[in-house]
């Protein structure tokens, strides 16, 4: 099945650093979602974006819905150890309750 | 906070045996989804229900997989017979339209 292009695949950073990751698609999406998944658990929703150009924050996390509707970005400021995990972007093409198309994930590793 | 309930959390089954997973969505969520997540990949949609009706099962391997949501509330996903390649995390999610897209903790299936 189709998957979004999510970059980078992995990040090795120091605690306190800022993190940026992005997702691109060849298709237009009407909804962009960002999830975090810990080992053995289901994805947990971090931020939901519903309008092109929308910029939304959730604590130290900020995400943007690209103007072209084909991309989205997630930034994490001042990373802490509990930020470790796999971050997934997901897009929804339709305007209703369609299934999601996911990226392959960004594995965030924080070095002490 | 409302959760999507899934059981069992882990399942080990022998090749060619039947296996079933159960999901109880968040109360009031009319849309229910089953996803499969292979290790190192993002989740991929298998089947989507709106109330008790299937609205998308285009990616469901129908020769061995079946899903039902008889009363429009909880749902069961079945695999018969299981194959080695079915080893994965099976995730259930529910939503209210395009909002509140929430995943359960998943069932980790290992086929031996």
C-alpha cells in the first residue's frame, strides 16, 4: 500500500536539542496527524491538523499543515529523555472518516 | 480519558491455526478501523466500518481474513488459516467522523 515519505528515518540527538521531521506526499491530504508510538504500544495522537497553513502547538511540540496540502512538519523543542520513541505522520485524503496513510516513522534517540 | 480496548495483547499461534482479535471502540465513535503494522513500518489499513457496514476492505486478504461488527459497536478480526507472514501488530482505531482518531494498544501476533 501507499506510504508517505517521512524524513529522517532516525535521529540521534543530545538532550535539550530541538528536533525537526517532515512528511511529504504526492497526493493532497485534507487532514494531517502526528503520532508517537512506544515499543509494544499503539500510536498516541500528538497533534491533528485540519486546514492548509495551520500551525498548532501541544506543549513543546509544534506541527504545521503545508500550504500545498502535500506536506507537514513536526518540531520538538528542548528534547527530554521521554521524547524517545517512533514518530509517525499520517494523512487523510478525504473530508470524512477515511482511513489513514502513514509514513514509515522517525526513530528519535536521545544520547545522554 | 476514553480508550479503544483490544484483546488479547499478545497471541502466539501455530501456522494453519485460526486466530481472532477483539476491539471495543470509544463510545459514540461510529467509525472503526483495523490496521496491520509490520515491524519497522507504519500501520496499513485492512478494513473500515461505518456502524455495522464495511466501507473499505480493499486491502483485506479476503481468502484468509474476515472482519465483522455485527451490532455496530465492538468488532472481531479473524485469520484462518494463519501464515508465518501474518506475524505483526494488529491495531484497532475509532473516530467520530474525521475527529478523535484514537488507536488501541494493539495485539501482537506471532505465528510459529
